[in-house]
């Protein structure tokens, strides 16, 4: 089976047609779309992984203009300038790709990595006080607004508005601080 047959396009297809065919094949063949939560899904997932390897191998060649040109010449397809021989065809895709580490565990634990908790690095966090600050400031603003309205003190209402503004700035600023810390941690 040639790369063109894997993607279901003609050898003379333009690059946008090849790309669209690749995306369509990848969406249909992706192992994550094979309902891995069903008991009878394992064979379908294995078949989808095999099909996905073929689709990716075809795209790796046909998506690169230079590699596609070399491939066309090696196939000797009509209109490609080849010598007329049948040339190489795709027989078995690479087995180097594995979607999850193969550590010999049984198949029931294959998807365990999907549900594992992400590791938390305290150096990239914002801390409890800074993280809790914006919602606490908002609640304080609501309380002050209610008290100021009931009692009739404009200064308390003005303090409530100030709390709302600080809460708004904190809701925007705290995530930016977390992103900056994370980026600095990634660099260093």
C-alpha cells in the first residue's frame, strides 16, 4: 500500500488536498476515539494505533514537498519522472511509536497514566494567601456594600467599591504572577 493509498488521495493531488485527507484520516483513526472505556474496545484501539502509524508515516512523506518528490520518483508514478518500476511501497509502519510506555503491565492499566495526578511544583505556585486573596477581597466588598447601604455610610460604600477594584485587579494579576513564576522556573 502506498502513502497515497493510505490517505486516499491521487498521486497528483495538491498539498492542500493531501493535508485535508491526512486530517480526516487522523481524526477517524485516532486511538483516543475508539471508546477505550468499553470492554471490547482493546482490539479496536490496537487496530487504530496501527492505522494511525500508517497515516502518520504517509503524512511525514507527503506533507514535505522534498520528501514527496523523492517518494514520487522512487514510485515511478506516471507524470512524476520516475523510471517505470513499481518502487517501494508502504508495507509495515514503524513500530518505534508507542502511545504509552510499555512496562509489561497488563492491559487494564494501560490508560492509568491518563488519570494520574499532575505533579505540583511549589516553586511555580502563588501560595495560599495570594491565591485566596481575590475571592476574599470580593466577599469583603460585598459585605461592605451591604453594610454601607443598610447603615447609609458613603465611606463604607466607597470602601466596598475599592475592594471590588482590588479584587478585579487581583483576579487578573494573580494568574499573571503564576505564569511568570512558571516561565522563570522553566528557564532556570
